[in-house]
C-alpha cells in the first residue's frame, strides 16, 4: 500500500493482506541498497498465516519517494514514527544486514516497542570498504553488480534456487536498480559510521533470534558470532549460503522464524 | 564470494548443481506430473506463490526449471519461462501484456506464424497490430498509440534477414513507456544479448540453434526485469489487482520478476503450453555446446558466403555480414560476432532452377526448419509459398529464385561439393 508519510509517497508491502493491529505485526526492514523485494519469500508467507506484515521501502528505496536517511539513528526514528502512524503495538522486528543495525538502535531508543527481534545476516558493526562507497557514487551500476556477486553464495553463481526459472543475480541487480541512484552510497556510509551497535546489543532484554550465513562475505560469520556473544538471550542458527539468505534459503529461514515466533507467543 | 562465470561455463553449468542425494552430474529428467506436499501449509504456500517450488508440471518442473535458469543466466535476465514452442512463447507474452482493445506495433518483416498470430488471430480477440518497417525507427515511434502495449520484432528477421536497430528502438520504447519484445531466435545469446541493448523481453524458439539438433520443439520467454510496470492504467493486469493469488499486484509483490510470475500464474496455469521435461533435457544438452556450435556455424557461414558470391550460377546473395546488405552497419554494431547462420540467395533460372537445385543436393536436407547442426535448405517458391504469384511473393519480400539456407556444421568442403551437384543440375537445365 502507498501512504503519504512525512510528506513523501511511501510504499509499505503488507504481503497482499490488510494490516490487522489485533495481530502480532512482523516488521521486516531491508538492508543497504535493497527494498521490500528482499523479503519476497517471507512477506506473503507470513501474511497468509496468523501475522500482520509490514515491509516498508525506506525513503528513496523501491517505490518510496523522499530522501534516504543518512544515519542508522535517523532510519530507526523513521521506523518508530511509521509504526506509531500505523498504530501498531505488538511488534516483532526482522532486520536484514543494515536493517539489523537499525533494529539495534530502535530497541535501544525505544526499549518497550518491540516484543522480539530477528537478526538476519547481522552484526553490531558493518564497516564498509571506502572503495565500495566511492564506487556507489561514481559507478553505481558496477557497485550493484559487485554487491550482488559478493552477496550470494554458490546458488547465485550456479543460477540455482527454489523459484523456478529465477536468477539471483538478475533479480538482485534489478531490485537495487529500482532505488534512487544516490541511495546505496548513503546507506553504506550510514553503516560505516554507525558505532553504537555494541552498546545497543548489550542493552537488549528480549529474546532474539540470529540467523547467520556460513559463506556471507558482506557481514562475515566471524563478525556475526562476535555480535551474538554480546546478546543475553539469543538463539543462533547458521545456514550454508551467502548474505542474501532470505532468497537463498527461504524455506529454512521461514522455519526458523516460525519456530521463534511460536516460542515468543 | 560467488564466482561470476563466463558464457561458455554458464552454457554447461547454469541452473543445476549435482543433488546431494544421488550426485547425478547430468540434470535429472523429472518425468513426473506432480509433487508430494510436506503438509497442507506447504501446499497452500505453493499454490499461493508465497514461496518458490513445484506443485504441478503444467506450471513448473525441476528439469524445465534448470533449462529456464540456464537461459536467464545466458541472457542476463531476471527469470525465464520455457514452454512448448516459440509460438507458445509469443502467445504467452501477447496475452500477458494485452487485453481486448489493446494495440501492438510489430515488424512487417517477420516469420509467417508471428505475422499470422498478430494479423489474423489476435484481432478476433480485440487486439490489433500495426505492422511497420523494422528499419524505420520514426515509423515505429509514429505507430505507437496510447493503447499500444508492446513493440515487437525479430533481431534478425526470418526469412529476409533484416536487422533491427535494437538500441535506437529501445530508446523510443523507453521514452514511450512501452516494453520492447524481441524474438532473438536467429542470434541466440551467443551472438547478441538484447538486454544489453535496452530490450525488455526476449522470446526464443529453442527448437533452432539453442537446442541445435532438430530433435525437440520448445520455446522460452526471458524477462529482463528492466521495465517499470508501475503504470496501473497502462498495465492493469501486472501492476493492478489481479484475480490470481487473491487479488495481488504482481508488480508490487514481485518487482523485476513480475512478468514471469504473472505468466506462470496465469498463462501457464490457464493455457497450459508446458514443455515436457524430456524435451527440456534434450534442449539443455544442445545448449551445453552452443558456444562451440555457434563459432563453427559462423565460420562455415562466412566461407559459404564467399563460395556463393563467386559462383556463376548465383544471381544474388543476402546476409547482414556482407557490405552489400542494407543493414550491414547496424549488424556490425550489434552483432560483432556475426549475424547468424542463415543465408538467402537467388539462383539464375528462377523458380524451376531453385526447385532443381533443391532436388539435386544430397547432403543438405530439404525441410522447413533452421538452426540444426546439419545443413538445411528450403526453396519457398516451390514449397511454403508455391501458391503465390511472382508479384505476390515480391510483396512478401521473397523472390521466385530465392533459397533459404541454414548453414550446418559439416566439413565446409563437403557442403561446397554437395552444392556443386545442385548447381550442375541447374546448369544442365539451363542448356
């Protein structure tokens, strides 16, 4: 659905169903240079179960207009304002990559807002190589290709996967290409600058789930495991794929999410 | 980090990894109609396209999917759908994009079945087509109307071998917000990848060079994922609420893959032009050697062009790689590896000479196909177009003396010797 939010046309995918505030809402937040299509195999899957789903396109991403948020804090504030605008009160947050940093910051600043957090390919810090940041500015198409290639495991390179006829590389590039061309650089800089993740992770009091990927080159497993060590009550699952595990291992991921949600409720 | 494999490697490997249970190196032929659901929840999720997978082979099949993924890889697309023939692919695209009252702009110089579908069949369902010269971008632009839903043409026209100026026409389509749909059968992704030149949707007859061995009929649609379907008034069945899957918008739910998902949910589901898994296997075997075959096809084509040009009994030779071809400069720009392995030429002596030549060669096969590993010939004047007068043939861009030659992979000396037999027979006839 499209809403006018903070003066900009904003898209929120709801998995093909209406938002129901009486249900637990799963709030999926995408990573750098991505949009709601990162969660194609999660949004409708969970919206057709007992959950309400929102997958917003952050400003300047996907179908949303507006200027991208320049910091993780600004992203977290935008999401807080959005869930208040939508009158949501029973929220489980699911972040991918940069979305994990945003989730940490959101929970730190509004500790009573979230019932649970799922970190997908996350860490408490996501340092970004200056070469990639510069490339995102000077030759963003090349930067997209590089990220899509790095970001996928073997299934990307072999053009295998569970959606018949589908190419992870083709889809990945064209999802990124839907965004405002300045978006990727702004997102990468926001990740690179963010240094509040350790503190925010140590402040989490709610049970969390972290799903990491063995062959993740964007937020490496080693970094993800250090992050998990900071969390008090976190269940860890590891999948044998690359960074885009929502697309590469959707069935396994959805099973982990379902199991976590059942325990949470 | 994922490897970014090159074309030759993708031709062999894309779409399949040996499965963990059997270790089968070749793509298995999943000769099955249906797939056992784990539970009712999984069944519902598959029916509703909430998650990828197979539920019934009319809609998708693992062997066919491996072929589709290989094609998406070779073309640089987002996704592909394989189907029972090239014409089935064409029909799926037309019905996915157009509804009654809609309009198509198409090349006037195309394969007869493509023209028949648009000129005679689709108008019965309220979809009309304006045919324009594919070499005239201005005419294409002028023909686009508010209700035009696609511009369609063949990269290399069959049988006239006209070359579409794809980059120029793609710019026009982008400006007008219309997808450019191209039949890329004659070039294959080895000679040219249309998405790199701005095309949006590719149609293939896999029966020809991609399959390459004349043993299986098949077709495919490859989706570039590079078209913005967001105009709900123009593309209501892609970006608006659709009856399938409970009233979703394919564009909002699937983004770049919207067209493919729509064709799978509607076209494959309702029309059912599915490709058999065994034929998918045969076609993939062909694709494994596509780069090798295309190199040899082009090598033999260029040698035969010289042979025919130098022959006393050949009136004329037409191929886009010849400087005399009107589209030679465009071909040079967009088809640097060569403009395909079909040659058309005229034999001195008209219709009877053409017929005699065809009946006198022994190695080359006289049949209605192109793109086989073997050399193929047809004389339209005595077969497919024998009912037409010389004047009517000219209007179709054909001539009485014209022979269409699909150059095969035999030793070039043997092809030339075989042709000499045909020419000797023509020579006797002329005496």
